[in-house]
C-alpha cells in the first residue's frame, strides 16, 4: 500500500540540525526516505547528527543563519547540489527568560534575529530560488506554546514565537497558487540543550510543577519530529496556514 507519510524522493532542509528537535527531525526525515540538508553553525555536531542518519546523499551546511549577506549564496549552493527543495523545517532558535525591565532593544534584536528574521530570510530565498518543482513544497516554522499562552518572564520569547504563528497564515495565502504550504508547530516543554540548564529545570519543585502542567508529561524530540514528518509528507497536502500544538495537553487545561 502507498504510504502517504513517506518522504521518499523528497529533499528536506532542516535548520537547527545540530541539536535537540532539529537533530531528531533530520534523523527521522532520513528514516522516512528523505534526502536531508542539515543546517546549523556547529560543524562537528552536524556531522554527529549525520552519523546517525540512514542514507548517504545528505548534505551538511555549517552556516550562521543570521548572516543575511550570504544566505542567498548559501541557498544557491544547496540547490546546485541537491536540486529543488520539497520541504524546509525552520527549527533553529534560541530561548530567553527575563522580566520586562531587562528587555532592551539589544536583547530584542538578538532574539528576533535568531528566532524570526533568520528563518524568514532563509524561507524567502528558498521560495525564490530553491523550489521550482510544480508539486509545491512544505515550509514549517517551530513556534512554541509560549506563542499562545503566557508565563512570567517569557514576554520576549512569546513575541518571537507568536509572530511565527501569525506569519504562516499570510504566507499560506500568498504561496497557495504555487502549492507551497506554510504551517507552524508549537511544542510544549521538551528536554533539550535549549532548556535543560535553566534554573526551573534544575529546581525539583519547579520541574515537578512544569511536568504537572503537561498532563501527558514532558515531551520527547520524536513527538515533534513526527509532526514535522506529517506536515512535510503528502498526507498533509490539504493543510496550510495552521499551527499544530504538540504539548502533552499543556494548553488543554
Ligand atoms: N525544547 C523545547 O522545549 C521547545 C519548546 C517549544 C519550542 N521549541 C523551539 O524548537 C526549536 C528547537 O529547539 P531545541 O529545543 O531543539 O533547541 P536546541 O537543542 O538548543 O537547538 C537549537 C538549534 O538552533 C541552532 N541555531 C541557533 N542559532 C543559530 C544560528 N544563528 N544559525 C544557525 N543555527 C542556529 C543551534 O545550532 P548551532 O548552535 O550549531 O548553530 C541548534 O541546532 C527552537 O526554535 C525552539 O524555540 C523548543
């Protein structure tokens, strides 16, 4: 039987592939048959991801996504090697927990560059020169439940993540004629390097409270990579402009 979730024959770019959710997504996309382009800054950790992947035709691209001057050339290099891109998972990102009194313009610029501007710029160039296939493509942005609900100290991170949920709706409208689908995924808490050293993860009481708020417990990176595979695959061909919440029931309460 034809498997609608298969990524066989597709080329998928995953940013943030050197760690956490992006790493798992790259590994699982390869497992589902995709040729994967792994992007992040740390070459050694990208090679580590690559060593855990099925298949041999993948490509490692060590690149700082905030290097806007060179992102277009980087996309050209990728397309020259792997051909038109069928899927883009914008997973690279950084987190911040701080009260309003510490949110100055420098901090806002840093967070928006890493979480919003860089992904939008990369996506812009992929839509212009990275996808010429008539079957269209699927673009995913990793948002967060912090883009949907509030928590003390999360205003800046929430602003970034909420903007991605808003952006996919309009981008879905803009690119529907080319059958390029845009969706967001909003995970709840998943232990990765982005959060494992944060004070509330190390404090037993705070950690227990966080776990209790996720009524199915904290998530695993595969919980998110599975949602990515669905949105990249033909099984989701009629879904665009949406935000899939993958949060163990955090926002159900
Ligand atoms: N973990 C969670 O609980 C959770 C929950 C909701 C949403 N999210 C979101 O999911 C995404 C992945 O998070 P994660 O938990 O997997 O975090 P992570 O383990 O810290 O990974 C972040 C990735 O982003 C890359 N990155 C950061 N800045 C970059 C830049 N300027 N250029 C290129 N790559 C860059 C890092 O690679 P290099 O350092 O090698 O560049 C790394 O691969 C993030 O957008 C995060 O906000 C995570």
